[in-house]
């Protein structure tokens, strides 16, 4: 098994106002990072900002700032959002940093020297928002298929990368790998179809200057896409840094709209330079609002703060990964978020925890009871369900099927509630002859809480930490490792628990 895990988000276009779509990608990558730390792997998690290109230069000009001043003024808002959302990134790269610029130049110089880059005249239909050329048949009513805005006819002399030369390698070797280098595997066909028609791709622009100069011809700047993609390795000190040797190749999380760049152009560029392609590109679907893709132009962009204020950071992190099958499109609605929050977090996990901790306080003086001698069939049945759920959780998260991992957690919560109704320890506690039964039942219920705190920790880190503190376990939650922490029986009898505050306070619609 691999002992290291490197995961990245796309670097976000600095001009964008952060919305819940960006947060969705970043939280998903964060859950993957936290899960792999929980598995005991050495993890590196990168996010950052994409700061070059014509669109940034234009926005800076409109705001009367230099491009550098402009991006410097925006980046803090991105960093603050990730900090607020408990994102555990180890590094944050900005493409205007020197460490990125010099290594990008080094990379493209290498491909120029090896004959994979040439100069040619190019005319095409260009969307300024995408910073991308389109073929006429890709447009919708003559407009950009992503932004719905008119494209511009752009004619210039550009440097080109011999992307078409790598078509056979992509199709016959890279995409043929097992497991497939694209998630969900259902998107692999779309990628292969695109690759069949592969053309050489332009890698420079000479009509504006806000970018990284082509080292052998500084009248040109490197096209923002083939420059930004390199952040995943420049942040690891490509080509010879220790981090690069340790962590590359990694896993790139992206939205499905940029899958083409990540699963076609990116691996081909790397292969041409003698670098391993990514192990996996994980593409998630779009968050739809009222059936449409969220965007600031359509005013459907929702800032995460609007939801965090009501549902808390953990409620926010939980909802999107729970409600949407990861990889598919999903519809966001306030009503659905409210319903799930109250049913699964407030009434589900939150109530279970406060009920069990209150029972231990009232019947066992606040100490985890000793189950020995009191266990019967209901405990054995409950334990068996919980153990299967832990296995299902692990399997799901290894496959990035976050929603299935949360299904497994939900199974434990439901089963625990049924088990308590069935065994009714609050009734048995009135009869002193049932002492051992009550002890065994409450031990099992408390053990379920311990498992839930561990399994939920990648998704709801702050609430998990509070639950862990309530359970009084001396070893920190951060020190827990699967599979050991997922084995039944980890709670030590006699451990002092405390009720603590509500994990997920109910929200009134
Ligand atoms: Zn566009």
C-alpha cells in the first residue's frame, strides 16, 4: 500500500468571488486529506490561486491598480475562507510567486529544447472568461458554452506544444491503466473521445503581458492554463526538491468543466517532460441552483458565509458531501439543507450523543461502565452492524465515494437509536438486578459515539473534536489511526465523560 498521499484542489481564479462551488471542491479534497491522515499516510494537501491572464489584467485596470496590487488585495479573502472552513492544507501556492515562475520557465524551456514546442500563426475563437479557444461547433448560439458570452476572433503568432504527438500514449497507455486515472470512471470515455481528436495546443500569448515570460522569447507570456497546471509540481519544488520526490505523482481534484485540461493536456505535458502523470484526476459534478450552474454572472453564486452563519462550518462541510453522489451534478436548495441538518445532525448524531452521555451521567456517575458479564444478543447484533459500517466507510472513502462513507455513518446512528429503543436502559436502570445489563448497553452506546467521532472527523472536524472531549479519552483525536481506532472496544471502562454543549443545535426554518 502507498504510504504517501498528495492531493490538490484546482487553484482558483483570483478574480472570482468565492462561492459554494469552490468550497465544495476544497472541502472534498480536505476530507480526502484528513481521511488519509487518519489512515496513517504521510499527506500533503495543496490549494492556491491562479493569478495571471488577460482577465486579471483587465480587472486590475478597471480598478485603477497594477495587476500585482490587484491580486495581492484579493488573495486574503480566499485564504480566510479556507481557514474559516477548517481546510487543512499544508501549502497555499500563488502563481505570482517566484518559486512558481522560475520552475514554470524551466519546465517549458525543457520542452522547447527537446523539440516539443514550435512557433506558428494561429487564429481562433477565444473566450476571455475561459482564457480558452473554442472550435466553432463547440459554441452555443455563437457564444461560449460555459459563460454564454460572445467569443472574440483572435489572431496571433503563438508557440505551440506538440500535444498530438502524445495521443497514442494517452489512449493506449495512460487511459488503459488499472485502476483508471480518471474518477468517476464513467467520465473516462468522454476524455478518450476528446483525445482521439487531439490537436497541438497554443502555449503562449503576445497580445498582453500579465503572465510569465517565455524564457527564450520574452515578447510572449506563457498561456495561463499550461502555466497554472504546473502549480501542482512547482509547489513541490519540481524538478529536484525532496517534496517532489516524496509526493509526486498525486491526486488532482477538479470540477468536471476543467477535466479536459487535467486529464488530457496535463498528463501529456508531464509525460513529454519525462515526469509521471497524475495518479488520478477526480472530477466532481456541478452544484446547480434552480437547475442552473452557479455563476456570478447569473447571480446564482452563493457565498459560503451565508450558509455557515446558519448551519455552522461542520453543517456546511457535511451537507454537500452527503446530499450529492460525489462525481454527479447536485441541486442545492436551502430547504434540503435545512431538512438534512435537522434530521441527521441535530436529531440524529447530536441527540444520540446527548442522550447517551446524559444516561451515563445519571446511571453510572459519569464513568464509562464495564460491559463484562452483561452482554447479550442485542449488543452483539449492534456491534456487528457497527463493524460492517466501519469497513464500508473505509472502502467508500478509499474510492472517493464520500456520500457512501456518510451512508455508513448514518447506518451506525440509526442502528444505535433503534438499539436504545429496543433495550430501553432508562427503564432497566430502575431495577438494581439489571445493573450488568445497563452497564453493557451503555458501554455499547458510548462505544458507538467513539466510533462516530473518529469516522466523522474528516467531515466534521470541530464537532468530532467536541464529542471526543466529551468522551474523555486521554489520547487525542488527532492521534487516532484506522484500522485500529475503528475496532470495537476502544473505550476504557471508568473513563469520565461529560455532557458538553450540543453538537449540532437545531435550526428553525
Ligand atoms: Zn467562457
